[in-house]
C-alpha cells in the first residue's frame, strides 16, 4: 500500500508539471487517502504530510488559495516532526502560506523530491 501511495504522489507530480490539474488532484487525494490509512494511530506521517503538501500546491496552481491554505494547515503537523525548516518541502509550504495569491509559487519546488523517496520508509 505504501508503494501505491508513492506511485500516486509521483504521478500527481507529473500531471501537475504537465498542467493537468484535475488528474494531479485525483492522484494526490488518492495518495492522501492511502497515507491516512497507513498512518493508523501514529501521531505523524511523512507520507501523509507530503500528500497534503502536494494537494496544497495543486490548489495553488489552480488559483484556489483558500483550499491551498487548508491543505497546508493539514500538512504541517505531519511534516513538522519529520523535516527541518531548510527542507525544500518545508520552504515551499512556508512560501505558499505567506503568499495571499499563492498560484505563482505552486510549481517552484517539487513536493516529492527524489531524495525524499529514499529517506522516507515511514508512513
């Protein structure tokens, strides 16, 4: 199941890069749902945080800052325990959080960088 979530996150990134917002959101939300199930009763999940962060970027790219902000708020508790403020994912979320019109920042940094795949075997 973790592999399925990772695959959906990767495919969502590809859809977002191609400008297919609908497909990107469908895959990111699917990854989020799987990650939520995998998290169980654990207090935090890196994979769930990544999924929320990607949902935030997709909403930002679609010009939906309110929904982007809600997804950022959902991502931060899961990522706070896992990332330093210098991590690219964290910096992207902070930039989106600080920006009222966040659509311009959505595609600057990939939320699912290749380095994160190797580091995160956690759910």
